[in-house]
């Protein structure tokens, strides 16, 4: 699992550039009409703000959670440049007792784009936290890499056990309605961090 110092260093090394670019992830932006059906959204491990700022531009009330203070500083600058408001929170979603009770059942959308820093030991807690944050009838959106991504080496974790499979996500969200589960390949260009042919798995799941 990547630590705060590790992520701080990566975002610092990028300098004024944004490690994963400033445009939203394509899987997320492809759901723009559906996303606007909600009012509130939380992005976990939001990084430098590309996805949260875009969601705010869609008219949602957006909260963004990120561990790295370096990334949050850059995200705040991006939000200011785009003239939108995002509520940025510096916190570790894997910390014991997180999320706090006042955030439970609060969001129409809880979104995790490439949050595969959690391995098998941390992933159940990661998904449980996202489920707690989602209001009844709300949805989780996830996008991650599949094991085939190791062949491409164009982004994502190098640990096989951190990657998603269909069976893993079906099992993890068996108590929810899975509205979309799509495995596909795409050429992505998201800064220097994600660039090239990629093996992807996207999920949209609705809380009862």
C-alpha cells in the first residue's frame, strides 16, 4: 500500500504539472447525464482534483477525500482556476474508524477512480467505507485495472493482488444491485501517470 510520504513525493516530483492530467477520467465523464441526476458526490483518493473539479462543473455538491496534502493544494488551485467549489478533505480512508458517523448515508454518488493502492487485506475495509458513505438508493462508481494491465505497464499498481476481476467485484457488491459491470480495453492519456493501452474494469452499483 502506498503511504502518504510516497504520494506526496510523486505529486511533488510532478512540479507544476498534474501527474494524472486535469481532465476527467473517460469512464466517469461517460456517465455525465446519469451523474447529474444526483445532488451530492464524494470522490475518494481524488488526487490532484481532476475528477472532483469536473463533477463540480456538472452542478453537483462535491466533496473530495485525499491523503496527500501536496495533491490537495494542487486540487484547490485547479478548482480556483475553473471557478468551482469543492469541499476538500485531507484524510486516510483506510484509517480505523473512518468515515465518521456524520458522513454515513450522505452521498448520492461515491466514486473511486483507480484506487487500487489497497491490497486484499485493506480492500474490504475500503469498500465498506464507501458503502457507509452512500445514501440508500445512491450509487458507487469504481474504475480499476484488471490483471492484464501488468502486460501493458501503462499505469496502476504492479501487485497482481491489487487488481480487479469481475468475480471480485461481483462478490464485493453481492448485497447491492450491480447496474453496470464492464471489462474493456482503451487507450488512455491521463497525464504521465496513466498513458497508453490499458485493461480496465468499471462498476456502477446501487445501494438498496
